[in-house]
């Protein structure tokens, strides 16, 4: 029987209340949203906290997908299922739909949140790769107000983020630019599993050339998410199979996978190249309306 | 701490530890042992119950988190002594052998049919993809859900509705 070590349970009624509780309780307190990463870790005694602050009542305040003319804002308590079923995200950033279809399973997606997924900062976590591809920023709120950090600043390494002790992630936002689309490709060993490797791409094409393209990878190394070298190689060039292969080769060269029960490092490098190629191809095809 | 929630339409209050999981609250504190306790790691889905109308894995929800919310378990499917059509579907189509996964499968299937009264086979398989059955190979579970969907749509002919095996 797996149960967490004893802790005190608190329930926050608002974002301010949650931050106040964290400030009062100190470093031995942790926020719990969906709980589908944190509770298993606490059961295995890989994590222990004196206090858990339940923020599920904040879903009304932080559960939203807001589409504005130049950006999209997603509240941290938006659940996986809401991202999967959002018609706005499907039409503007189909990468979310692609990824959410293969994140865990429908029951877990009913509970898990985008904020919880990013704060878990697991190197194999799909939404971190998605948010890197779409050039997301994270809004972190503390006692003294808000600060906004890029995904590169947010992700400090495995299970570490820029969120401080008396702070919480409240929103993920990313720019909306015309003539673009996105896609996500994942290889897993079985339904609902973590990826062996996965890759997200957001690309923009104008006048027959790629004006920008961003790649986010998951499960290919402790500190590998975005690969700026791919963006540099693609900008200003016409989309082609050769170019996708070139981008894939850069992905394979820049990632740092390790051999584990999901596959050998060599196999994962192969996947990084192949999935980068496929995701790029699909994102560009979607811009042209050749694929949905 | 004290937790109050509605379980199968009835309000219950108990003293619990903050770390108590919903699955153990239901089984050990309320004696509702229809909800099964399987892998403990949110993989197998034997503990699936409804939380505010959505199926969740009760081994990964704290009892305290369900405080103030509505929980429905397999015991809450039967109404006025009548089995739910999804339960009758599992009986008619042999949707179980050992029965361990069945309560969770029933809750997920019921939630699916409430949202989507005529799901396709891929939609049924997707809905139960977070749950493991080691007996049926899932084929008869899919047929059971299809049986219930047809039953509820009124499209089943009287010849199809035989006595349970």
C-alpha cells in the first residue's frame, strides 16, 4: 500500500490566498493542483512536504483559454481535457490537440493541469516541449506582484523551475502571428505512457520561405527543450524534404538522450531526427491547408 | 481533519488524515468496496469513480480534495433496484471475467455515454484507455458499451434483448 507521509492539508480560496499561505508556511509547503505527478512522488517518498495547499478551488479564477488578437493566454489551472477540447486552440495552435491526445489517459486528463505539468518540470513532460515550440512565457505571481519569464528561464533543469517558495505560476501566454501553424509528434511504448521521444514544432511561412520555426523536444536529455540552432538554420529558406532532414539532423546532434528502459540513446537520437522532420512537415502542410 | 462530501447523493462527514486517498476513504471509511484498489500508481484505473460528474482515479485524489464535491461510485449506478443499462450491457455481452476492472470500466463507460450517446468503437476504446483489463482483451467490453448505447437509443430489437446469461 502506497500512501504519502503525513502532511497538513490546506485549501486556498484565491490566488492571493494561496500565495499568502505559501508565504506563511514556508518552504515546507507545496501547491497541489491535479496531483497526478505530485501525489505519486509523495507516495514513493521521493517528495515530502509538511503542508499541501490545494488550489483546485482556483479553477474558476485560473481555468481559461483566452484568445486575443496578438496572443493566447491559458490559465494555470486549465485541465488537460480542456486544452484537448478547446476549439480555439485546435484552429490556431493544433499542436495542443496533437499533444493532449497522447498525454496520459482520459481520466488523468480530467485532473491534470497545464500549470502542474510545467511546474513538475519533468524532462519527459510533453507540454514543456509544446510551450517551448510556441514560444510561451510563464506568468509567476508572488507577494510583490507578477513577473514574466520565457520557457528557457522557467525551466531550470529536471524538477526545478523559476517559481520561488512563495510564488505560483498563474498563466502561460504565447504570441499569435499570421501565416503559421504547429504540430506534435510522439513515440511511446504503449497508450498513455511517457514519450520515448516527442517533438513539437511551430512554423511560419510567408512568400514561400520559412520566416520562423521553433522546435521543442521532450525526453532527450535533462536540459534539452528548445534547439535554437534549428530556428537559425530554417529561417529564410524554402520548405522542402531536404530542409526537414537537415533540421532533424541538427536535433539529433544537439540532444543528449540516455539509454534507459524506453530505448537506447542511439534509438532516441534517431527518433529526435525523425520526429523533428515529421512535425515540421506536418506544421508546414497545415499552413498551406494541405493537412488538418 | 473533518471532510464532508456527497457520495452517491448522500452527504457524509468523517474525520480523516490529510494524506488519506479517496479510494481508501470510500472503501475503509464508507465500506463502499465496489470501488477497487489496484495498482496505487494511477495506471490501472480499477479505482475510477466520478468527481463532480467526471471519471477520475481515486488512488490519486486525496479524500480532502473531494471535500465539498460530489462523488459517484459503482454502488450509485443502480437506481430504484434497477441496474443501469451499462451494467446490463456488461452482463449481456460478457464484459467481464474476473470482475476486478469492472467497477472502473462501468463508471468510465457511463460517463462516455452521458456525453456521447452513440460512440464509435475508437471512441469507446479511447474512453477506457486509462484502464487495464487482463481478462477480456477489451473486445467484449467494447461490445458491452455498444449494447448499452443501442439499448438507450431504443434501437435494439426485442429479439436482441434476451435474458442475462
